[in-house]
C-alpha cells in the first residue's frame, strides 16, 4: 500500500507539470497543423496505432507481441523518414522561421509590388506564361543556384523580356529578393500533395511546392487560360484580377514593412 507521503506527492501539481502539459499540447497541435492535408496523415495515424499496441503489450506483459511491435516500430520510423522527406523538410523549415530577424531584412517595397502586379497584368493580357517567386523571410539558396544568376532591379520591361516565349530564360521561375531579381530559369520543387487538383500544370504544381517548403509568395500566370494565381503556404488562389493580386501582395508584405519601420524608429 502507498504511504501517506507518496499519495500527497502524487496528488500535488507543480508549476512545471502544468508547463510540461502545455508544451506537449502546443507542439502536438502545431505538428498537426503542419502535416494537415498532406499524405503524412495516414502514416502518423499508423505510427500512433503501433505506439498504442506497444503500450498495451507493456501493460499486459505480452512478451511476444511486445517483441514484434518493438521491431516493427523501428522499421516504421525509418520508412517514415525515407518516404516523407518533403513533409519533414517543410515541418523543420516552418519551425526554423525567425520572425525576430525578419524586421531587419529588406523584403520588398510597394514599388516592387506595383511592378510585379503590372507584369502579371501584361502576361495575362498577352497570354504569356510566367512564374515569379517573391522571397520573404526564408531564403532558398539551392533553388537560386539551380537557375541563371542575375542582379537587376525589378521592372515590368525586364520581367517581360525574361518571359518572352521560347527565350532561354522563359522556362523556370524568377526569384525576386527585395527589389532585385537574383535569378531566372530556376527549377522549383513540385508539390507531393495528392489532394491537389490533377488538372493543374507543372507551373502551378511548382508554385505550390515551393510555397509548402518556404514562406515565399509565388505568382503564376497561365498561358492557356491567362489566369493569375498566387500560391502561399501551400494554398493556391486562382483567377485573381491584377487589382486583387496587388491587394494580396500588400497583405502578405505589409506586416514586414511595419516591423522594419518600427525597428528603424
């Protein structure tokens, strides 16, 4: 039987216990939000079932079942890491975002956004396909290195020249950092989300893919439908007017401008 002191210790709740429960809840909730809508969900459910069976085997002292589940759990974890590298990379990238440093970065200005929106309008009118990535807080050096390096101020005419059909730089994406085009003809990772509309082409899948792994804002103009779309945080908004696009860009970057202005003042 328990002694009185042990019962009191069991019933007492320390501040660290409350903090411990809160942190576990918070991390679990954030992890669920990050993998929500991805193909990792069934795998996570399977892993939880293995953990529950393992706990049951420990509780009931089922040695044979405990041995099998223990080995299956190890194999399952290794397979999870191998099969779901894109999802894990996205989770780690999101966890590594640093909003404190973001206020010191020059990540765009209203003039740049005006040029980009005007270029999208021009591409939609002319039926020119385009893919433009506006970098925010998270850099993507490997993607920039996959294209042709540039160092030129963003302008409608320059973007129109880059995306001239059949030109060497037409295929791929333009990377915009601050008020500079830093690379063109860049190769973007395609989304692995099985729930994405199958009718979407390579440009749109690439836009969603890079927006899943970074916090970039990606603008796509379809040469077939002449529709303007924006991908952000793995979600694609299609059929935007140039005015709606300009407002979306302002919404995405306005908080960054306010943070930078507050840091300067």
